[in-house]
């Protein structure tokens, strides 16, 4: 019995699976409870919660993040009983709609902190009610909510002008007008703003933030704001001198002058400049001496950064504790060794994918930085056993995250030494082919704090390790054993674990796991993501058997399971109301499955039906009318799909970002024109082998879908140079352009290279009519290109050589 004197209850990670109705009864028996955190607890029932929450009339803060069973009725009970509530977190409680929020804010008027991230059923009605009923709101989180319009968000600034301090609107449709209004009205106290991935934001509102909130703003998140430029960034540098955190990663139009303008921000502690292909490292090197307080620097996926930057950090920024330079290509031992010897308090280092890092760097790191917590070495193929022994020998008391996947060079003894790292929480040893059962047994027995374990494609490991592993790792949330071809059901079938498992993500794809193993896992855990692609042992009967234990599944992959059909998939889908992502590619599914999905999974966001030949327009139309939040549709090789289905998608699925219809011969430009007009957020379109696509369809894409990054028109013979010219002029964010077998010539190809130059990573011009002019333009204008296909084109060896000499990141060049 818990004492009535208890005022604060927080559920630790390892206890989350144990919080069922009985334990909830015990917790809520503390009538004087003021702070209750049930984040991630999904085992208690919403009915019991509604009944018991009425006891907690002293409650001030409540955290229900990820409790997907919470409904409007629960919020109604909370609002009636907890009149003193000041803080409530409902992130991920996606059954809640407007009525629940209206009830909550109408009666709990003292709320100061309100978190609603991912509640995609909310509309303007909720926001209007929040602004009308609450008076002193200090923090508002509406991340990922796509249905709040300018009308309701214009009310935020005026209503909370004297109280709002933190505003989180990541990946929403907030506009310049609404954001500027918030900045102007809340200028005196607004300290945190997150508007990353907000597609409607321009330099105008960023400038307003800088001018009005400069004296109070401490954290600003602007990643992936595509139109951000020197015009607003320079104002941030001039006015926002109190900034301690600034994220500009993915703002593809930023250039060196923008980076130089950050020099006055001497209080910066966290700076993210990753994935900015247009900047040169010399601009950052110049401002680093001014950033004396810098503690975390993120520079991943910047092809123009080298040892010079890391050496500068060593000399001028001794407080650095976090550095990410993964995928920067040119960083080597020459800078990492002096860096590890000069900084005093390194906590996180990511060197993944750097081929110029050798044992000397890792050994210097291990001996000089004994308190490092997170180390990422994925794909560092030039390091060997000595590095791993140094890590396990010197970092055993501090290391929490270690990733060494895609490293075939480590021996069994070196891999077994990982068991000395008893504080590990995340471990990835995928593709470390010398891993054995003994290695996994040692890790499972000694590393009891593990929460995530990635052990994909380990050919010498079998299912004998699973019972002990799952029993010992009581905090494990993510387990990947995909590609372990010796994993079967034998050791898991019929097993009852002493405690309920914490497991939320299970990947047994491309293994021999069947009914017994899946049933054991699903019955004794709350799986949210189940990946079982290419599992030949999964049948309709198995799907029916596990369906009763699948209510918490949000992501389901069954692609390539050849022995399943409508009968089994429908039985499972009917029990998965929270489903967000479904992949049934290469199965025997038909329209019946899609109609069931449409009826039961209305919040579906991603659907993959590649090569499901029984699916027709009827099934796709059902998805369009019922699943309006759809953002990705892959219906390649569904040869019975016609324009009518895609037109329905264009009318109902306004949030569509990826459309893949390869080898759908009945699709014409009529459908693509409608998609262009209706789905203007489109980032990727692939119409490989759609022979009826002509220049009108492509020109409509260039007119309306200016955010396109990936296009594939392979073997669309009616696509001409004129239409590609339009794509090149209007779509300035292109990263991958595949035009194999089209009518493109020099003018179109050159336009793409000139306009999207630094963004282009992949360019496929096989079987086109380009000449040396295009290739020379690529050599001059596309420094970041990695994949280039010039097979069967009339280009000369001399022009090919110019590309090889100029494009240093080119890893895949195909030419005749």
C-alpha cells in the first residue's frame, strides 16, 4: 500500500509494462497526489482510469504521453475532478479529438503547460477554445498537428501576450502572419520557439522573431526551413545575442555569409549546421573563436568540411562535449587525435562512415576521454580489434551508446569484450558477422541496462539466445533480429517470462520466426512496431492467432510474406485501430484488405502495396476517402489502378508527400495534373514505366509542386526536353533525378544541374540524347553528386574524365 503522504509518482522505464489496472488502483489510492507521470503506460484500461482519476482532486501535473488508450471521456473526467491542474502532457494520445480538449480547457482554467503533439484529430475548434478559456498559458506544444489554420493560430499571440514563454509548432502549417503576431505580442517573455519543418514560414516571420524577441529568446529551432537566407539569419546574429541553442540544419539555401553573421552569438552552447551543402568550412572556422561557450556542434552530411574545422575546435573551443562529423568524408586521424587530447569533457562523438579513421584515433580517444557516453563508429572499416578492446577497457563505467554496425573486421573475442560495458543502453552490432551465441549471452547477462539492441544479419547467432536475453534485459524496448537466418520459434514457443516485457519494437524479418515466437512476444509485451517482411513461415492462420494481442500496433510490415492473403491480413487489421504505417507489398492482398484498412485504420499515413496485382482502383479510392492523413502511397506494379483512383487521392489526401506508381500502365497525365494541383506538398514522385505520361503532366508538376526532391520518369518516352526544362527552372530542391529512356536533351539536363546544383546527389541520364555540354556542366556545378549514370549516351571519354577530376564525392559513375 502506498502512503497517502506521497505527492509525486513517476514510473521508471523498467516498470512501465507492469502498470496494469491493479497497479493503477494502488497508485491512485494516494489521494494527496499532486504530480503523476504515466508516460508510456498502455496496459491500464481507460475505463478504470476514468473511474479512479476522480479521487485526485489535488493533482497539479499529469503526464499521459504515449498512453494511446486515453479518450475524450478520460479528459472529461480529468476536467471535472482536477480543477487545480496546471500542467498536462497528452503527446501521442491520438484518440483525443476537439471535444476532449474543449472539455479540458473549459474547466481546468489554471493550465500553464499544455502538450498536444501528434493529436491529428484536432482542428481550429480546439485552438479557439484554448485561446478563449485559458489565461496564463506559458508553454504550448502543437507539433505535427496539420489542421490548425491561420484563423485560430492568430489568436495565440493576442491571448497569451503576457504569459507565453515556450512555443512548439514543429511540422505544422503555421503561417508568417500567425508567427509574426506571436513574436510581436509575446516579445517580452518568449524564450523558446520551434518551427522546424514548417513549410509556410519565410524570412519575413524569422525577421520578426529576431527583431521582437531578441532580448529574451534562448532557443530557436529552424531546421529544414527551405527558404531561410541571409536576410533573416543576419538579423538573428544582430539581435538574438542571448541564444544558447540554434538549429539551422537542412536549410539548404544558407551560404557562407549567413554563417559569418552568427559571429555575435557568443552565448551559443548548441549549434547545428548539418546538411548545408552550400557553405564552406572557412566561414565556420572564422566564427568559432567567438563562440567560446560552445558545447555541442553538429556538422554531419557536410561534404565541404575537413580536418581544418576539427583542428580549429581543438584550439578555440575547449568546452565542446558533443561533436558530430559523420558523413563529412574528409575528416581523418590528423584532426581527431589532437581534438580528443585537447577537449576536457567529451561526451558524444559520431565518426560514422569516415574511412580515414584508424585505430590510433580510437585508442587516443579511449585513453584521454574516459567519461564519454555515446560513441558512433558505424561503417568505420579502417578500425580493428585494438580499437574495440581500448573502448571496452577504458570506457566501461561511462559508455551508454555504442554503434559499430557494418564492421565485418571485429573478431569474436573483441565483440565479446562489449559485455564489460555494463552501463550500455543502446548497442548496435548488426552485420558484425563474427558475433556468436556466446557473444550475445555475455552481453545479455552483463549489460542489464540495455534498452535498444540491434543484431541484424548475424549468421552465427540462433534463437537459443532469445529466452535468456529477454529475461535478463528487463528494460529492452527495441530488438532487431532481422536477417538472422538461424532464428526459429523453438526456444520461444510457450515460454512465460517472470515479468511483462518492455518491448515496443520487434523486427524478425527475413528469419524463420513463426506463430510460437510471435505469439510469445505479442502476449507478453505492448508491441507498437512489428516488422516481419520476407517471413515465409508466417501464414493466414498465424495472423489470425496473433490478432487478439495486436491492439497497440502502429507500424506493420508484412511485405514479401508469400503465404498470407486477405483472410489473415483482414483479421489482423481489424484489431489494429492505431495503425499508421502498413506494408503489404508482394502479398496476395486485394481490394478487400484495403477496404478493411479504410474502415478500421482511418489515421493511416503510409501505405505500400507494391506488386499486389489483385488491387484495383476500388481499393485505392476507399483509402483516399477514409484515410485523409495519407502522406506516402506506393502502388507500383498494381496494373489495374486507373486515373480515377489517383484523382480521388488528389482530392482527399492533401498531405501526400510521396507518390510511387511505377509500372502502372493505365496512369496518364490527366491523373498527374490533378495530383499536382491537389497535393502541392509532394516531395517525391516516381512514374517509372508509365508510358502514357507526357510533357503536360510533367509541366504541371513543375508549376504546382515546387518542393519536389526526387523524380523518376524512367522509360516515359513521351517526356520531352521542354518539360524537364520546366522542372529544372521551378523545382530548385531536387536531390535525385532519374530520366533514363526519356527524350531529355542538353537544355533540360543543364537547367537541372545549374538550378539545383549543390543539392543534386543522383543523376541518371542513361539512354538520353545529352552531349558533352551536360557532362561539363555537371563537373562545374554539381560538387556533391554521388551517383551518375551516363550509359548509352553520346558523351566522350574526355568529358567523363572532367567529372572524375571535379566531383570528389562521386562514388558510383556508370559510363560506356
